[in-house]
C-alpha cells in the first residue's frame, strides 16, 4: 500500500469529506488509478485509507476548475505557488509538472 502524507489542517479536511484531491510534484511512488493508499499525517500516523479513482498529469499553469474541485483553495495563484514551493523546497512555477490525484475514502 502506498502512503501519502498531509500537513495540518488537511487530514481533518479529508476526514470531513471537504478534500478528495491532492496534487503531487515528482511522484516517485508512481501512483495510479485503483491504487490503495494509506493517508498519513506528516508524522506518519495513519488517519484514513483511500482508493485512487483518477490520475492526471499536467502543469500548474494548466490546472482546470475540475482539477481544483475537491482540493483546498488558495487566496491567489501566488499563494498556491508559495505553498507548494515551501512543501517541496523548490521554486514552483506555472510550468512545474504536477500529478492530480483524486481519491475516495474506504
């Protein structure tokens, strides 16, 4: 089972059904449709299990409203790029490749 980690407050948003999409840069796990996932807090503590129902590869600048549906919202594109730059410790731009992963809780 593949593991995805989430920073606060995202685990609560997922558990409450407010978030069912995650975006990942450099998916070294090769997440694909039908994969079973262990969803964990940043400390590695599992809070849920999920199944991947859709995967799409794109770039930040090409994210559609459908790609954003089910993901936490950002107040601006700058905030979105800053947030992901912090998560991945690299400069994220509209040309950065991203994997959009839609999942359902089990």
